[in-house]
């Protein structure tokens, strides 16, 4: 993104055809994101964003998926433990870290 706030513009799907060239130019210049709605319903059915914004969104999705994989891996290590056992282990680990921090190490 260009560092400034990008406006949002809501457009009816029936109005897109007449305005497509102008909307695409504004999106390309990152002046606006176009939210497309149908029949006046305040629910987006599509959006036009710049290619840079799409690339940023795809990076965010990739990073999010990687974080969820890590969480799933960590969670799988505790599949055989009950919730109470997990709570006790977590409490023990937190207490250990706090003791180490208090001891300066």
C-alpha cells in the first residue's frame, strides 16, 4: 500500500459496466477499493482491489496458514492428555518461566 488510507467505494453490480474503466483506474492508483453489492443489499458479493493489495492479502493468508500449522503441531503433542493435565502442565511451565525471570535468567 502507499502509506495513506485507501477509501472504500460501494457500487451496485448493475452499475459496474458503465464505470468499469474508471473504477479500475482508481483501484490501480490505490485511491479506492471497490465493494460490489447486488440489489441494494448491504452484503458484498465481490471486491476490486489493486494487484499490490491482492499480493499483500495473499502474503497475510500464507502467514496465517503457517501459524495455524504450528498451532496444530503443538496441539498434536498433547492429544493423549486430558484438559486437566494440560492445565497442570501449562501452570507448571508458567511457574518455571516466572521463577527463571525472577532469578534473572
